[in-house]
C-alpha cells in the first residue's frame, strides 16, 4: 500500500489518532532502528495502536510502538515494544518540547512509511478531542457520505 507521496510506501497507519485528536501540525521524523527491526518494518509487521512520543532529555522518544520480532532473527531479535529514538532537528525538538508542556497537547504518530529505503514516522502535534467533538465529527462524516451518495444516484439517472 502506498500513499500520495512519490517514492514512499505506507507500512502502518494510526487511524484512531485522527478520531481521538485535533491534528495541529505534522512532522516527518526518522527512527533509530536495529537490523531486525527494519526488516520487520519492511515486511509490514508494525502496529501504532496506543503509541505516543515524549520529549525526554532533549530527545524525542517513541513509546508503545509494536514491531513484531523478525522470523529469521534468532538470538539477534529485538524487544517488540522497546522505546525508540526519533530523529528530528534540534529546533523542532525545542519547539515540540515547549508546546507539549502546554495543557492538552500530545505527540502522536500518524503513520510509518518507507521513503528512499529509510523508515520515517509522520508525527503529529495534537490536542485531545472531547466526546462531543468526536460525535460532531461522526455526524459531519455521515452527512458528507449522504451528500456524495445522493450525487452518485443523480448522476446514474
């Protein structure tokens, strides 16, 4: 599966993130991975559910991302849910650190993709939605779907 960008292949997406958060800004970050981890990522054996990022000691760390052990990895295999370092520019890290200290902001990974042989994470600065915001979003999506359906029916005639 590939996304809209040329030369990229989406490996995993966090669909729930767009439902649970208002996305403010999106950053592209590299990931520091071991040999067996990148092989599992290329095979698509990644899960972003419940994962998040934090700025710790001047570095952005990704928590709870599950990368399944590589089948041929034997004793060199990795810990599936270890904390991984994200690679960002110093000024981006400082900006994210300042913003995440504010109330309600979180760093949420939206997707993992391969770009030129390198694994990248689409990291979002997001603000949590309340339950009534989620219901509002669902209502808008349903209304849009009904409008599109009506237009398709009209075109068939």
